[in-house]
C-alpha cells in the first residue's frame, strides 16, 4: 500500500488550488490581451511617436514656445507633409490613368511577344484581352481590392485620430507624466529611470535621423535614375519612393516603386518599366548592404544583424508598427544593458598558457 506523508496531504489541496488560480488567471490575461491588444499597441506606437517629436518640441520649447503649442505644431507639420505626399502621388496616378488604360493592351501584347520569343511558346494575348477574358476579370478584382482598401482606410481613420490624440497628450504633458513615473521609485533609483527615458528618446531620434538621411539619399538616387530613363514627374516620384521606402521597413521600396512603374507603363511601355524595376532593385541592394548598415550603426549604435532581427520580430508581433519601432526599442534595451552589464577583456590563448 502506498504511504503518503501528512505534510504532502496538506500540500496537495493547496497545490491544486494554486494550479486552478494560475490557469484561470492565464485565461483572463489572454482574454484581456485579445480584447485590448490593439489599444496597447496604439499606446506603444503613440509613445514612440512622442519620443520622435521630443527633439523638435524641446527645440521650440527652448525658444519660449509653450510645450502644448510646440507639440501641436510638430504634429500638424508631420500630418501636413504626409497628406501633401499622398495628394501628389494620387495626382500623378490620376493624371496618368488614361494613358495607362490606353497603353495597357499594347503593353500586354509586348510582354506576351517577348515571353513567347524567350520560351519558344505561343502565348495568345488576344484571348487575354478579349471582352470577358482574364484582363476584365483582373481589372474587376483590382477594383474590388481598391474599394476594400478604401473602406479599410476609412475604418482606420478613427485609430489614426486616436494615435494623434495619444501622441499629443504624451508629448505635451510629458513632464508631468514623467514626474509621476519617477515618483514611483525611490530617490536613489529615479536617476536610473530618467537615464532609460533619455536613452529611449536619444535612440528614437537617432533612428529617425538615419531614416531621414536614407530618405534623402534614396530620393536623389531615384530622381537621377528616373531622369536618365525619361520617366515623367521624376522628382515627385523620386520623393515618393524615398519617403515610403524608409517609412515602411524591408518592403517599402518595392511597394513605392509600383507608382513609377505604373507611370512608365502608360508612357513608355513594358521595357522601360522593367528597367525601372531592375534599377530600383539594384539600389535597394546597395542601400541594404552598404548605406543602411553604416548609417544606422553610426546613429543608433546597433549591429546591422541585431537591427534586422529586431525588425523581423517586431513585424511578427505588431505588424508595420512593430517593424517601425523595433530598431529604436532594441537600441534602447542594448544601451540600457551596456550601462549595467560589466564587460571583461577577452582572454587569448597565450594568456591561458601563461596562467
């Protein structure tokens, strides 16, 4: 017969109760996260946007501009720039829509002929272009996707307004919020918390500075490329590619390149559009392997591999917002660890032999 000590008999009910408590607490925490994760991510994004505005707000505040007014001006300037960029891109696309629609059948015939010559196959472009064919189906599908994107954009307008509101509050009322946070810690610990906040602001500002430098470089390079190829609206399109490529990590360049490719298809045909795709891809490889690692490392002090891993993990956890703020967050964590972790000299093989 199995004998159980009395002490274990008393512990078993307690262990069972604690197991149930942990189980239900985990379920409640999961339910809360599912229902509030979008709000939490919105607050985190607002916090980092307020960090990004801090250098400019502090600059205006030192010149005797009230903090609330300085924050409002910074937000207004940012939103105005984004709206003007979107309006310029939309105007270019609308102005070229007729020429693109007119040139599309010829582009498709040119592509079909080139593919047939290269592969030795016989691609019937006319069947594709016939009424009710694959072209009509594709255009109908594209129209549906455009309407869906438009409806999602309108639905996301509320979140954008909430993001702007939280960002304004966190930036304009930052001194009082930080004072409340510091008061939660003992006086001897408040200096460490203040250093963490200052590091986060510094790294976020450095990251945005690196993005701005890369955006200028991308704009100048693409303006030269588009001008040499003869693409209409070379400077506005280059500015579009330069800004979007840095605003959306990893795939931003390829998404932004869709607009100049569409314009070149309508004006110059498939060959020039293919040249633009190749040129944009080549520049992106140069930026990823040469420009970006050096600039990001000099402004954020983060190893390129660590930055890439941070972007991948951030995008998996929080989508575009996670990818956008992954690098400054990783740089802040790395800088904080460097302040508290003691490093030692690496022992060489000669040192081991000597000892």
